[in-house]
C-alpha cells in the first residue's frame, strides 16, 4: 500500500477540524460531579459600595456594577463557573447583564466570555487584548495541525512502501510546516463568542447607571492590553492584574508585559486613587492606595537589589536562590500565590538583563582592558629592573 501525500494532508486537516468536538464530548462529566464542582467553586460576594460588589472565586476578581440602566461586569473568570456567577449576581439585582469588560486576555479573566455573550452581554476590551486572544487561537490551531502532521508521519512509517514518500516529506518538512500553518489559519473557525465585540486604543468613557465609568489603558504592564476601570463617583478602581494584592505579580513578557511598565502602571493607579479609594485587585483581597504603594516599593527594592547582583556577574540561578531581600515580603505571604519567590526573582533578573546587559558587557570589557594594561605595565617595569 502506497502512501498518498495529498491524502496525508487531507487526513490531518480533517482530524484537526473534528478534534475539538470529540474532546468536548469526551470530557463531559457526570451530573453529580458537576454539582460538586459548582458547590466547591461558588464565588464569594464582597460588598464594595451600595451598587458595586466583588465576586471572588476560581479566577481573577470580578466587579459587578448595577443601577438604573442594568448590570456591568468586569472580567468573567473561567467558563465552567459562569452559572454560579449569574446566580450570585441574581441575589443582588434582577437587572439584566448588558456589558462585560475584560481587563486583559488571560483565561482566568476571560474564560466565561461566551457564556455571558449568549446571555446578551456586549464584551469590551483594549484592542491589544483582543489581538492576544485571537493570536492564541491561531497558535493553538497551528500546534494542533503540526502535531497531526507529526502523527501522520509516524503512522506512515509503519506502512509498507511508504519510504520514498516519507523521505520526500522529511526533505520538504520546513516548507510543509509553513503551508500547514497557513492552512490552519484559513480552515480554523474563529470563536467570535469568546472575543470582545468592541475594542478601543487608549481610553474609553462610559455613561452608565448614573455614573461616568473611565477605562484607562496601562501599556506594557502585566500584558500589553491591560486596562484599569475607574468609577470616580463611587471612588472605586478595578485594576485587573496590573495590581494584585499581597502576592508577587506575574509579568507576561511573551504578551507585551514588562517590569518597568508594571511599575509605571502602579504609579498610574496610585495617582488616580486617594486614601478613601477602594481598589479591587486582579487577585487578592480588597485593597487601598497604601497597598499599591507597598507593591511599588517592593518592586523597586527587588529591582535595585538584583541590579547590584547582576552587575557583579551573578547568574539567574544564583539570584533565584537569594532570600536576603525577599524575606520581609515572603513572611507576609507574597510567595504563597501563583508566582513563587523563585519565579518572581527570575522574572526580575530577566528584566534587569534586558535593561542592563549592554552596560554590564561594557564594564566587563573595560575591566578586562584595565587588567591587560596593568599586566603590560607590570612586565615593562620588570624589564627595566
């Protein structure tokens, strides 16, 4: 039996097209297990003002704003707890959910988007957040298609008479992979229900529930698409993961986050707040301006200390083991969250290396040159004696 090259391509494309449906069918849990999961992951409700409350559960903190117009919600946590979130909202208000704002692209803040869109909500986010979510869909499709190709090649190795075809495929594998990526993007069905329907570039102003609601882009902080949502009349700010309370932050370098940008974002939040402002962080308990100042102080301490170690040619592994300057924050539980102390130190080291790499290399060259000149001068002195 000879292996048909076109048939292999057709087979892996068909496999890709139906894989998600098969997976969804295979992962459907029993009703009792669903009930147990729902009870376990039911979000807690925390009052913030008369018309704003926080839902804290599996994913990022949700803010719900309700009033004369309806309900506006910030972030959606994970897909499997949307029903519990709706039940929690229904206990506080019977008004319809009309708007959902995504503070950034990560799944623990956007996972339930499609469920709330199906309930009639319009989803908004920064344009970079939408781009990150769309790029992830493309990347997932490409990875699946390439995995299917590798599987097809492996399976073909056991088919009699396929040697020549396999050799041809191996020789043109790079070109084939490019075509597969293109085909994956062309053939994939974009999950528009998961994506924000409205996006904006910098800032946006809402007039809703007798309040001006201001959305501010915080560039290149946690990601490149972070926004904070400010309720001036209520004196409340939802920061998304541009600020997390009492834990080390995750900086998503792959999606445009940066250490310096995160620090600037904290300054922006601090400048918008006053001593009475209630701050809803992306994760952690309700916070205030002093908590944001504490986070900014922590990040500066870590950065300055790691700069010293980096300029002394310490490696990332060496810095990751240090606790002499993290002890104060570790005792407060900062390293007990998603980002451990070691992982955070590694992220700081990468940020410092990016910023100070050229300076360290220059200093190293100057030190080596000085050492050579000293050795040369020493030899000349010895020759005169």
